[in-house]
C-alpha cells in the first residue's frame, strides 16, 4: 500500500487552523478576564446554595405535630442549610427537639453532614433554648458562642461553607431593648469583617430599625421577604426574620431569590409564631489554579 503524505499547501492549512484555534481560546480567556474586571468578580464557575430559616417556638402547643410538618417541608425543599431558632430541650434532657430533628431527617435520608447546636438561655423556667444549624454541605470550619450580654442571653453559630460563612443568630427580644440588639449586631459585623458572610435568623426588629443601621451603613444587602412574626390575634405583623449579605459576600453573589413558606394554618393552627423564610442563591466561585 502506498503511503500518501500531506502536500505543502495542506500542511499550511493545518498550521493556520491550529493557530486560529489558539487565538480563539486566548481571546476567550482575555474576554472572560476583562468581563471579570468590569463586573468586579473573579472569573469562575457558578454554584448554588439554598437556605431555610425558622423560629420553632420551642415546646409550645402540639410541638411534635408542628415540628413534623416543618421538617416535612424541609425535606421537600431539601435546602443546603437549615437554620433554626428557639429549639428546646427539657432541663433534665429527657426530651430534646435537637435529637428529634436529627432522627427525623436522617431516617428520611436527608444527607446530613453536620448538625451544630448552641445553648443560649433557660426558657419559660423549664426548658433550655438553643440555636441549631444543619447542613448537607462540607463544613470547612465552625465558630460559635455567646453574643454581648442582654436580658435574655443570646448566641450565634457560624459555619464556613465555601465561599461564605453562614451565621445563625437570634437577637434580644423586646422592642425597647434595641441598644442590646445593636451591640449584638456590631459584634457579629466586627467578628467576621475579614470574611465573606451571611448573617441570618430572627433579628427581632425590621431591617429599617435604628439598631440595624450599621448593616446598611457598611453596604450589606438585606433579604427580608415579608412579615413573618404572627401577633396574638393571628395576623402577621412584623418583618423580623431575614438575612444580611456582607460586601465581600455580594462580590460572589449573582442571583438571590426566595420568599416565605409555612405561612398557612395546618389543622386549624399555625406551625409557629413565625413563618419560615427560604433563599436560593447563585454565586460564582473563582477558578482554582
């Protein structure tokens, strides 16, 4: 069989095709970097993070029925992060909502990677109250502890989830105690000032309140999707559950959607004195080199 070699013209055509392909790739890389400079974002790939947050109202009413309905909604949404406030145990620890939540979710194959609890204060003279954060994401680091002193002691839980720290908190309660909330907010802003972070939970005040002014002053983005606290008459009345995105977190953030859920009665009762909120984030991670 006679071997045929490419002619000189064919060789030149092949070389031109290779060079043209290299130029296109280089041009695309340059364009991507130029776009990143214009938008302020590092070129990278998109990822998603969904967050669910709710105040559980401890052992109030038919707590097991309420909690089962709430956890069923968690399983439906399958969020990456579940953030609870007012999770309780009895003071002798013979009844624990933390253990109930863990078992209920794992028995139904929620891919739980971590569940972290932080005690805050005794509640109703018979319970111990906690914050809880659950995630199916890989946790890179954990920070937790108490906030500056207030009439009811408060705390926080922070999980490092690439590329953000997610922080769950529940601030001081009474409206007239705004100065305590202000100190607690300033503490969290300062503690995580060098990191991209999201502060979420029950703030016990609206984003327009004077104690939350420092969030806006330092260019945080607020996500408070609506009135979430239910008054004694059963009417939703206050927009106090939400999230704040730090300036460094905003650099990664591409889209932010979400809303309120569990805002309807089930068998004639609300599932808590707070509605739940959920957020769906799309963010851009930098390419690894």
